[in-house]
C-alpha cells in the first residue's frame, strides 16, 4: 500500500488545486516557516511524480500484480494497492 500526493484531473478540482498549490500554499508556508521555496517544492514534486495509471504501470513493470489506485479527496492524494508475485 502506498499513499502518495497526486494532482486532481477533473474540473473544477484541477483548477482549484493548481491555484491553491501555486498561490495560497506558498503564502501560508512563508508565514509559518519563512521558507516559501519549501512549500513550492511540495506542489512541484506532486506535479511531476507519476500518479494514477502511470504509477500502476511502473508497479506492474517491477513485478507487482493486482495493481489498483483509489483517488482520495477529489484526487489530491491516491492510495495504491498491489501485491507481489
């Protein structure tokens, strides 16, 4: 089982997530930690990390079976479940 951040793909969640992660989250991060860059990193890493079927394919390629993903909170996070042969 893996719990990983992901990026929503459906309207309006995709647009809301993009706005929140690019504008709101860095401001809140700077207020609390004085490090805006650290909070930019979180959204940037979520945007480039493979999610959904892309991560499922990677898991299958390295030998996992019964691979499935379950988006959570409108797609902001995803639970991946897989078994090893």
